[in-house]
C-alpha cells in the first residue's frame, strides 16, 4: 500500500511540475514595498494574480466505485485535477482482491486523447461543474 501511495504522490508531483513549466511562471516572493500605491496599479496587480491563478489545478473531483463485482467498499477511484482551461490530469486507481493498479491520463480542454472510462469522464464532468 505504501508503494502505491508513493507512486501516486510522484505522479501528482510530476503533473504539478508539468503544469507549472507549461505556464512558464516561476514562483515569486513579493513584499509590501513591491506593490503599487495607486488604484490602477493595484487593479493591474489583481488582474495578474487572477491570470496566474487560472493555471492552478483548482478544479477537482473524485469518483469512488467498485471496479469488480467481488470487491465491495468502493475502493477504486478516479481523480480529476484540472485548471481553469480544463487542462490537467485524471488519476485512476483500480483496486482488485490481490493488487491495485494506478493510471494517469492527460486532459486538455476538458477532454483527453486517450479513451477515458465512464468513471474518469464523470470525474472530469464534476470538476468542470465546480468551475468558479
């Protein structure tokens, strides 16, 4: 189980790194001295922060289910992690009696080039409805 969780953490970290590199934004530390003093400057600053937040993985949804009839407890799951444009990743863990498998599929503009399972499609749909 620890190996599965470690692999899942690695996949999530790689996905976050890919999104950050795609946006080409390095994390910056700002002080109060760096902020503009006028209202127009503050509006520009807020607009820049909103644009930066659009690339964050803010839309997420988890769908839990029983992948196999002999397995109960809804131990399998699909997790959609998407930004405002619908770009990101869907992670799926299929739990069987003797093993668990984890899959990652990329998503662009709320759809994927790879075929998504019904549960993965449901996770993407729920994440899309959670848009703010």
